């Protein structure tokens, strides 16, 4: 009898060992769970060490795959090195890095933006992804289907003037990762997802009150709803798995379509 064709065969992540930064909650947790469910071992590296461990334990229970969580500040070289060492010790290697950490302050008034805030946004959203990528590189080079995936932002590609420090540092991340994709050509695939509005606790932390969040629930995008972590996780599963083995140096937009981001304007 002819064997049934499995259209999902290339989406399996068996044999893959993933590090995801900022995976203790929201989008990162959704990506971690999805990659684990697809067969990968996953290390969650997050500033919130306890939450990372709790999320990992829950994912392990739900997926049956190994999932660990540990404290890590991705702006600190020693923390990055510790995560890489712990992942290799636990899983035997690293095939996949998801640079998911990101955050930025709100600035309604452009004169209020300090140089420190600009530099800090760049340090968190851009430099950390570079450092993580370089620290993982020796291990990625030994792995099968190695890839780096970045949580970019739609705000890097359209006017998003009230989150200037964040948007510009995410724009730098796009360019940095395209450059790295070219420098690692034929060795490691590098892609980014430009994420649209996915309402999370981070919105409150960034100063978006419940009224603004309510407005964002009816966004002017082509689908007519805000995103869910799973919308992003589905795209990242494709980019991490062998299903996208002919895809590198790309910025994939997952944001419901459309071309306007105005978090605070009318
Ligand atoms: N939620 C959205 O609408 C949206 C839109 C566009 C892009 N993004 C991007 O997607 C990614 C995830 O977004 P989210 O909404 O799930 O974020 P979130 O704020 O809910 O979660 C971010 C996680 O990163 C961790 N973190 C923060 N600083 C860290 C550091 N220095 N070192 C290690 N971990 C740190 C936090 O503890 C948290 O668990 C971010 O890069 C964000 O910029 C999100």
C-alpha cells in the first residue's frame, strides 16, 4: 500500500534544542509551548527566573518534551554565557535561538526622550539579540537545521512615533539580522517576525491604560482583531522547522495586515 503523504512532516521539531529569551509569559511562552509540542527541547531564559521555571514546568507537563527555565538578563554577557552553557549541558547542543525579549517606553512628547532611554532601548532590543546570537553560534554551527528567529515589531516598519525609542531599536534589529543572515549564509538561517498588536501585560507596563488597550482591541487592520500569541507561534514554528529550510534573511509580517500603527495618537 502507498504510504500516506504527511504534509506536516517538515514542521516537526524533533531533534531540535531551542533557547527562547523572554519566554516566561505571553508571546514567548506561546512560542516555547508550540516548539515543544512540535518535538523540541526548550530552554526559557527570562529576567523572571521563577516565572520562567514555572512556565517551563507547565509546558513540560502539557507537551511531554523537556522544557527548562532559568533567570537571565539578556543585557548581561555573563547571564547569556550561563544560559548557553546550561542549555548545552541539559540538551547536548543548540539548534535554534529565538530572540524574543523586547520592550520600550512611551513618549508622547519627543523632547522628553532622553539619550539614556534611546541607548537602553537599543541595548535591550538590538544589542542583546546580537550577543545571544554570537554566544549560540558555535553550537548552531554544529546543529542540523540551525536557525535564529527574532521577535521584531510592526512599529519598526511604519510610523510609530509615540514609541520612538522602541521602534527605532527594532528597526535596527531588522537590519542587523538581515546582515547576520548574509554573513552566515549557507550555515545558519536568520529570520524575523514583525509582530503586530498582541495585547499583553507588557502594554500596561509600557503605560497603555485600559482605555487605550480597549481601542486597540478594534484595530484598523485587514483582519479586524488583535493578535494572539498563537498567531506568532505558528509563524515561528514554520521559521524554526525544516519546513522553511529555503527561507533566510527574511522579515515576515504577522500583524493582521494594513500599514498604520498609532498607539497614542487619535
Ligand atoms: N505584544 C505585542 O503587541 C508586540 C508587538 C510587537 C512586537 N512585540 C515583541 O514581541 C516580543 C514579546 O512581546 P510580549 O508582548 O510577549 O512581551 P512581554 O513584556 O509580555 O514579555 C517579555 C518577557 O521578556 C522578559 N524580559 C524583559 N527584559 C528582559 C531581559 N533584560 N532579559 C531577559 N528577559 C527579559 C520579561 O520578564 C517577560 O517575560 C517582544 O520582543 C516585543 O517587543 C510584541
